[in-house]
C-alpha cells in the first residue's frame, strides 16, 4: 500500500473521535516523511490540539506507516 493511502486510512479511523468533539482533520500533503494536516472545527484554536496531534495522530502514524517522521499542522 502506498504511503499516502496508509496515512489516509489511519486518519479516517481517527476522524470520528475528532469529530465527536466537534473537530475536523484534513490531510494536506506528505513531504520528506512529514505529514501536513489542517485541523478545523473545534480543533482550530483548541488548547488541547498539541496533545491530540502528538500523542494521538502522530504516534499512530509513526507506529504504523514506514517513513513518517512527524506530523505538523498548516
């Protein structure tokens, strides 16, 4: 499976949990092992976004998708 497909699959699995709190996540790009996402809805400006991003999304991607080294918001 292609790297982008793997990332999209994991994001789609995490999306319902993010939406449950009124947020949204969109994959923007993957470049040099860095996944760029746009966080929207209640996630935009939320104080817990760093925890969600690093301990949730990034940890899942690092663990399951070879070549991914970080996740950042745009």
